[in-house]
C-alpha cells in the first residue's frame, strides 16, 4: 500500500495577483509566506518557473500563501502570455436557468471534469460566509447541516472571480470519523 501523502498546495491562476492575494488574506486569513515575486525571463532565464512551464512563458507574478494548517495556496498571475479568464463552463459555472436558486442566471456545473471547489475549515460557517459575501463573494445555495447528529455545518460560496469554495465547520478527519 502506498504512503498516505499530505496535500502540499493548491494553485490558482488569476487576473491580478495583488487584488486576489489581498482578498484571500483579508477574508480567509491566509498568510503571505514570502513577498510576491515578479519573475521575468529576460532577467532570470534559468528560473525554475521557466524551466517547468516552457518557452511560451516570459513573465509571471507569484504569491505563496499558507492556510492555517500549513497547506500552501499559490496565486499565479501570468503576464506574458496574458492571463485568460476561463469560460463559465470551464470554472464550473454555466449559463442556465439559474435553478440553483441564487438568481444570477448561472448554474454550478459540479459535474464537469476537474477540481470544482477548495474547502476551508471554520467553526463559524455562517460568520465566514457573511464575511465572504460582504467581500464580494456569493453564497451557492444555502448553508446546510451536513451531519445533524454532530452539528456539522457546510456552505459553498464563490469568490469574486467565480472560484468555488466550501466552508466546513470541522476538519476533514473529524467529518469522516464515525
């Protein structure tokens, strides 16, 4: 049996690294681990970023954040080539009847391939959702009691750029325990 590997980090491609970093640090409390790096091929042609991402990449800005449990959250702004927003279908939203109840004309396309949400833990799910909404996010559906016997709550919210987040009142190890 292979070892139970730890989740190391998650990376997000965004339009403006400073704006998105400010949102995730002020709303979710993630900590900036190092100053935001601005890497240009003409200045540091041997940078690991260019060795990994190939010849098309010439410039990027990178923020390295830490979640409360030490899991990394990387935020990339690709400058050259320029960041391209995903079509709603690609980031798990698609034009529809708005039948998910939030009235914005888009439906949560959870059935599409790929990562469709990132979960954070906060005992005060309602309070965290309120903070996210006040900061430009949007509640997806409603806050639910995921386990009534243990009082475990959960909610799905979108950040201001359409990325889906889940807020769960307990850690995943507690959530999955019997």
